[in-house]
């Protein structure tokens, strides 16, 4: 089985390398010439268009920034749909709108091409060590067929329903992560301003009900002033925008998600869009005139 992999960025590059470690044969494509040169030097087959990838692969994984990029790669000029034969499967591991996932899948089905939407959670660290969480939507038989392939990049692979369901689950995940980081930021700011060590407060609360994976992953980064992106503010803005577009289409208000989105937009306006989403704390530091430290 030959695997196509399109999108070798912060997440896609380590994910594809984990597939190589699991002895899968790959053909890859990305617009970054340096990354392509790196994979070529490792003896990996490279392609110049999504169509070329589709002509060589039995299954294609896409890991791209947002809905328009996925639509272009799959349905656009020289896209996967032009080179894909009946029976091909696309596993889109990008985080996009569930509405767009369903739209793309419908177009592909006309040519006998299957699709799973399978966004991931865990950021760059878990992409590197192969312990991502994958949320999958699509036909059960296709999910079962490619479960082991996805498991080569992840600690958890769960099917949550039909096509689009994976991205609904990812949007739910991103709501909780964003609000959790904001709540953590408020708590650390309160501790700092009150003259109590944020580090000791963190150690005191992490074993109780306030403890979480987000708290453990992000509190130390904030206190050590490490804002190199594992997951960029810009990408979380994209996800929360998709959250609100989806919620509005369903007629439901999500006021906390909207508030955190505006915080992130303020950070982007300050030139911090490329920093890690734990930089949310900088919004609170700015309005509180205090910096969180040990």
C-alpha cells in the first residue's frame, strides 16, 4: 500500500516521518522546496501536484491549513480528483469546517472516491512522538480499513460518526482548549498580582478538579516565557472562526468561544499571531500591567 501525504508543515512533517518509521511507503507533496528536498534526500518519492500524488497512491492523507486549501488540493486544477481512481480514499487530517468536509466528500463520491475527515489534537509535540488524538468521521468500513495507518501517528483514533463528525469533534476540542488556556491565564495573572507564586499555585491545584492536560502542557511554558509555537494563535483563530460559523448555522450562541476569539484577534493585531496559543496570557498581562513568572 502506497500512502500519499500532502502538507508537510509543523504537523504534517513529523506525522509523515512516523509513517516512514512504521515502514509505510510514501509519495509526498508540499509547496516548501526545502522540505521536499529533505524528504527526497531520504529516498522518499515526491510529486509536484496533488493529481500526481493521486495517480501513485492507494490512500492520500492531507494535512493543510484550512477549508479553502483542502478544497483546492482535492477539487481544484490538477487536484486529487483529477488523478484519483475509483476506490481511492482521502483521509483529510486538516482541521476545517464540517460543512466543507461534507461538500468535498459528496463531490468525491461521484467518482467513487471515499473520504474520512480525521482532524488531530495534540500539537507539534504529540505529532513528533506519535501520540496524537484523532477524531474521525466517515464510513465505518473505511475507518476500519485504515485504522492501523492512522494509529501509526496517534495514541487514540476514535470514529465519532459519519463524514463531518470528525471536524465537529475537533471544533468541540478547540473550544475547550481555548477557554481552558484563557482560564489558566486569568488564574496565573491573579496569583502574580496578589504576590503569590504562580508556580506554587499551579503545583497546588494541578492534582485537583482544576487540573487538566492543557494546564500541565501550557502553565510551565507561560512561566518560563516560552512562546515558540506548538499551535499558533493564527491557527486557533481559524478554528474558532469555524466554530462560530458552524454554531451560527445551527442557530446556537457560544459566548465564551466568541470572547476568546476576540482575545486572539487582539493578540494578532499586536503581531503575536505566529506565537503559541498560550500567548493568550499576554493579553491579560497587557491589561493588568503584570508579567507572569515563577
